[in-house]
C-alpha cells in the first residue's frame, strides 16, 4: 500500500507505518510538499506496483478530488479517513464522524466562553466512526465489494 502524506501529517504516516509493521504489511512512503508533487507521487506508487493508496494529511484534503481522479486513472484503489473524499471519487473511507467532532468542539467553545479553563476540560476521543463505500468507484476499478462490508457500511454511494 502506498501512503501519500505531507509534513503536517507525519504522525499519521508514523502510525500507519507502525500498524503495518505489526501486521507484516509493506507500506510505500510518498511525501508530497506541495500540490505539484501529487501526480508524480501517484505515478511513482503505480510504478512501484502498489495495490492501493492511502492519502493522509491536510494537503490531501485540499486536493482530494484530484487525488481520486489520478488514483482512478491509475487503477489504484484509494482509502480515506473521511467520507468527503469518497464523495470525491475515492473507494472507501473509515474514520471518525467529523460532524460529531465539530458539534463536540462547539460544546467546548461554549464552556470556555462561559468561563471554564481549557486545561480543566477532559480530553475526548471520537466515539462514532463511519464506513462509507463508493460502489461507482469500485465498479470502475473492477472491484467487487463483499456484501459483509456493504451491510456494515453507514453509507453506500451508488
């Protein structure tokens, strides 16, 4: 699997590398410094015979549609942590529900504006994760998504 990442997502790359090592998987690292390097990185991933693409980081979010297009034209399945990228043409996403995270952030802002000290507020971890599958992208890549995945999906894009 090729991981496309930027400097701001170094921790995400390191977490992916650690998880892969524990499972005996091989990851290919493709750091991009700016949007102009995305196409070359995806071509390098394809040339390296990567079986899939995992884009992470802010640069990736800002250029999700372009990454999805390049991955699809390279016949490289793309996996994401946010459903927005699946809507842009990615194959699948699994990650925290960003709408829930933003609502919880609003609660924290409210508490702070009412006088709470930020250091006194408990740190929260996401509790709701969502699985989104893009069947249109799967068909274009010639991938059959197992029904067990479709049944678990929170959203399926036809």
